[in-house]
C-alpha cells in the first residue's frame, strides 16, 4: 500500500511539473518566436505573393512616397510605422495593421486597395517585437491596442489636418483593431473598422493550438500559462478577449473570414459578428484559407471593403 501511495504521489508531482513546463513553453513559443524581421526579405515576400502590385510598390519607394515615421509610446518605446500619402490631398486615412510574425510590407496589397480605390492616406504601423519597433515579446494585439490609439491621436499631425479614419487589421492585426475599437477613449475620427480573420480571444486561440498542434488539454496548461503571463508581462490571457471588445463598441464593423480557415477557425467569425451591437456586415471568402481572402478573391474583397467603408469615410 505504501508503494502504491508513493507511486501516486510521484505521478501527481510528475504531472504537475509537466504542466508547469508546458505552460512556460506555450508562453515562450507563442510570445517570443523566431521569425524574419528584415525589411528587404519581407518586401520580397510581398512581391512574391502579389507580383502584379510590385511595380506600384516599387514606384512608391523610388519616388520617396513610402516614408518611415516614429512615435513615442506612453511607456517611452519608439513606435515605427510606414506612411503613404494619398495620390491627391485627402481627408481619409486607413490604418492598416499586420498580423502575427508579419511585417507592414505584408499589408501593402491592402494599402493599394485603400489608396487607389478610396483615395486614402495610409499608415502601416509596426507592432512591437516586429520589424523596426522594439519589444520584449509579441503582445497578441492586447497591449498593441494602446499603441494604435496613440497612432490615431497623431494622425492629424501626420497628414496635415483632421481625418476620417478606418482601422483595418489582418489576423492578429484584426484582433488589434477590435481591441482598439473597444476602448472608450477611441477618437471620434475613427469612423469604422474592418477585421479580417481575427480570433475571438487569445485564450480561445491558444486553446485551439494546444489541442490541435500539441494534443494537450487546456487545463491546467493554459491556466498556468495565464498565471505566468500575469507574473511576467502584467496581463491575463483570459482578459484579452476580442469578443468583449466587440461588445463594447458601436463603431461600424465589417467582418471578413476565409471559409476554409483552419488556423483561426472560420467559426470564430460568427460569435464576433453576433455580439457586435452597431452597424455591421460580414463576408465569407469562398474556399479561402487563413489570411488568403484578398489574395484568392481580390475583386470581391475590394467590392466588399469599398462598399462598406465608403459609407462612413
């Protein structure tokens, strides 16, 4: 009997240690991954994905229209972004936010859409731990919302006068703009939001990845990761809920998702859409995978965005 008890205690200790290690590994793998951050490799990746748009982007760079700007965050961090002025003087600005381990250049196709179809100035912020914005870890959009708020406050200075603004984000960038929209201090100049394949919460996304990629239960691994996140970074995975942010906003919002998205599962679109209490629309891009809605259906995507955003800017 004593031996059985010792085996049981040993097993419990082993499982507890495994859960602790799993929580730490999840946090480190998710928030401190290794990826390409260089400007030129990321530009080459954009050109490979959108070869028809490369001459347009090349001309912007050649003519000095793709400019770099910086802004100091409230905590003193130097935030980096790219700015593209509209082809003609404009009172419209699109803030276009990249996704997880991506680069602002990965959003140049969307910059083209807003500049050429809606006559917008373009701001392409670089999120922390990406590109030229420093950071200790990826913030999953949660603290990034505060940086996007700072950029929206600075827009009149950047573009020489008051602007009507749309926030457009992809994947983690979509979560970022939804988090931003849920802030009570969001400037009135932000007229609408477009979210493309954003997750309904950091907890739900990590839970899905634990199950599908690592075949691990969310309890207790995710709960321990949440504890470590609180202790190390000062925020909770559970509180980073885009669903709650969407419930708090009445800004008009267009929800886009690929119908064949398995990374941020397509089903996440529906709770987000139904919980939004303001004017809204949704579009499922047929057979598109994660972040492929525009690449697979550029004309339909453009029609959806122009029709929706054009009503508010």
